[in-house]
């Protein structure tokens, strides 16, 4: 447990919710009013940027005004590059966040060669710069977050460990060891990245290293940086944060959306409060051996069955239409298939599902050539001669069935119905895809256990992950399914996704959620990715409006990653592996990047989006919108 003002973190305390202000820290009234809005939305800590000493000083005014108005919320100063601002802020607020990548180092994007001696000399230099802050924190009872960001690792760390989860962990441990030497333990740790896969691996590795080095089990602050806005931001955040919460890791969360900070709070709240009644879920058999690699991505090998599994097949998306009265060409519109009457042709979107589960309903028209239909076994018997029609069996039904498809048979099972005998039968049948479902309240962990069971039996059947949801809102569906299913894809588990959520959201939204989960886990790319920062007191332009403008011009550029960052101090580092970058470099000025390289400096804001498009065109990544329709 770490005391932070009146709101302790860690131990058996609830998962705390926090966010960060976006107004200029020198605007005392604006900062106070935004903080109050955040408190009223449910924030338990509020972080405020202190880019220099003058902002650090103004934290005293903000705090004074908040206390005067009766708000005792702990404040956190966010520090990059400026130890003197940190040392001042640590005397004023309850917690200071430092970034070990830039507390004592300037980023020059250089690859430097270090011997052990020069590396250790660097650590001594860090110690000298860092000790004053530790001593002030001890004296004033101030907590500290050592907050590593994947995008802003120091050149020293990059040269030795590379741009990796291990580098992120080492970056924090360098600072943490100094704190422990000084017997200073009021520490929270974070390992953020805009890539949920990297972020999940880094936190897990951090916990592993803390245990291995006999360091204390410090509380963890979870977050996905630059997650973006809208559904994309929510799903990316849930894949990263949710996966770790499912693993039992995380003591506070911040969801970083390119939206007002108050909008982040309900998302964080929904993710955290989901665990309030999780205690006492149905037991999951213990592992004798854990065959999944938690610190690096390895896709589980699955044999190829039609377009499932194999080396090259992307995960498939199955839509549930079993509850519809009738399937018509018009109803396929929501699933990405648009029928053009004059052309007598189907246009297929990048987010068109691959299969539709119809249950006992029947499609009586010519379906698009890329689509498959899945029927309950008795209904399939009458449809079996039609192209691309496949049966789904319950586990028991499959064992007894005399009639099966020659190409593809879906078999539905969970941890209870997948006995050794059934598993062996499935293993021998090269036409089976397992539809894995669960009723366990901790369903992700149970499904992960089933994957381990398959691996123990060397059963390489492709797996379609099924999850059923009811009586939740559309937004909860996004967050929960991204956690439950995304958490498995992050570990390389799963060959398809099947979300059943009748009544929770429109068909179109459910289908897009499935594709967005695959996009966030980087297992199937169907659209442009935006890595946009949440904005803060440093931001130099209207991030929300600019992100919307860039999105409206580029959303058809499938597979391209565009970074949209509010300031040049942290932006270039934080936009990580973006292909193109749009970064505020001064009032009314934007600097454009191709990868990590500056290609146009100080472009006036009014022309910057056009110049970005021009840049994308110059590098051969531009497509006219019309050409995307197939
Ligand atoms: S990149 Fe965005 S959130 Fe990060 S410091 Fe700059 S303006 Fe603030």
C-alpha cells in the first residue's frame, strides 16, 4: 500500500480511478474547474502537468483554491525533463510522476555504444540527479510514480535493451533501485505503450522482475498511451488495461482518450468496477505447466481448416443473426456487404464479417462469394448441398453425428464439455473448428485454461472464441468484449471471434467491435490506426477537432498509422511506431514526421492537414477513397 494524501493505493484498496487535466497549468481557475468536473465524474487522483518551475509553483495556487472549495483530492505533478520542477512540485502536491526515460536524459535518438564502465558511470550520473527528489519526497511524505513510456526510452536503455518490454522494465528498475537504496518505498510503477501487446508484456515482465530481484510488490498504474478517441480508444484501452486486470494486476487506472478528461472516467470506472463481484467465480483447474509465453507474442499454431488457422490466415469474424426473423440482402449491410442493384454486385467493406451464424433460420438468396453460413446441425441437414453452408454441433451431438460436412464442422464446447475423449476425436478430424465458449464469471481465464489444455494434448484445432453478453449497454459491450477476447488474442490465442450480444447494441456496432478488437491486438488490420495523445497543459492545438479532421480525410488508408501529438516535447517519442506524425511545434505551427524523421517544420496549422496528405501521397501510401470499394 502506498499512502497518497487521503486516498491510499494498493493492498486491498479498490482499483483507483484517475485522469489528467488538459488546460494550461498557469490557468489556475480553468485547472481548478476542470479538476472539480473530474472529481464529480469519479476521479480519485488528478494529475496536472508541470513542464517548468513556474507551472510547478502554480500547483500551490491550484491546490489552495481546491482546498478552499472543499476538495481534498490528491494532486499529482506530471514531470518530463525538468528535475527542478519535480523538486518544487514534490513540496506542494501529494505525488510526483517522473518519466525515467527523460528525467536525467535528453533524447537524441542516437545509438550509443556503452561499455560496462561507461554504462555504470551513466547510472551514477542519474543517481546524482535523482537523489534530491527522493530526499524531498521522503521529507514531505510525497509519493512518486516511476512511469516508463515505451515511446520515450532513453538512448542508453535503447542501446542496451532495444525498444522492448525488457528495456521498459529496466528503465524503471534503474530508478527504483536508487529509491530502495535510500529506503524510499512510496512508489507506484507504470509501463505504458500505445501498443496494448507491448504494454501487457511489459507489466507482466515488471512483476516477474520485481519478484526475481526481491523488490517490493509496488502498486501498478495501468494505462495505454495515445489510445485515440471514440470506440478505437476505448477498445485499445480495454485490451491493454483489461487484460492485466484479468491477470490480477493493477491498482489504479487511467484511460487516455483524445476527449475531455471527464469522458475518460466512466470508461475507467466500468473497467475497474467489473471486478467488484468477481470473487467466488467457478473454479478453474490449476496449471501444471504454463505453455503460453506471457512476455512475448507467439501465435498458437493451429492447423488450417478452410480459411481458419494455418500460417497465413487472419482471425475470422462471425456475426450472430440467429435471433433475426429473416436474413435479407439488406440486413447484410450492417455486416459490411452492400448489394448494388444497378451493378448486380456486392461491394465488400474491409470490415465485412466472414461468416454468419443463422441457427435454425435459412438464407434464401444468393449470398456474397466471400461469406459462409453456419447452421445448427438439424437445419444444416436440409441446407447441406448449398455452397458455403456449414454445421455447428454441440460437443455430444458431434460425437454421435453420422453426417458431417466434408470441409468444415464447427463444434461448440467449453471446459466442462471438452472431455479427453471428445478432445481426441476433434484432434483426429481435420475439418473441425472448435467454438469455445464459457459461462465462468472469469471467462477469459477459463478460456485461456482451455487453450492450455489443447496445447498439452498437442491438439492444433483452430479455435473460434465465442462470448455471450446480455443486459449490458453498447459501451460496456465494447469494453468487456475487448477485455475478454482481446486478452486472449494479445497472447496469440484464437483464430476467430464470435460475439453474441443480442439486444446490447446494433448489429453494425457488434461487427465493428469484433474488427476493432482484432485491430487493437494487431492480429487483423482493417483500417487506419490513429495514435493521438490525450492532450494536456502543453497541447498546442485543438486535438479533438484536429483528430476528427485528419480522420475524415484518411480513414480509408487501411494499415497506415498516423500519430497526432499535441507538443514537440513528448509527442515525437510518444507516437512510437507511427508511419506519419502531426506534431504541435509552436502556437499555430505543426511539424510533420515520416516515421521518426522530421520532414516539414513549422507548417502553419491552416495548411498542415493538406501537407500531411501530400506527404502520405509522396511516400506512395495514398489511395483515393473510391478505389477502396471492391
Ligand atoms: S504529447 Fe500530448 S499529452 Fe503528451 S505532453 Fe505533449 S501535449 Fe501533453
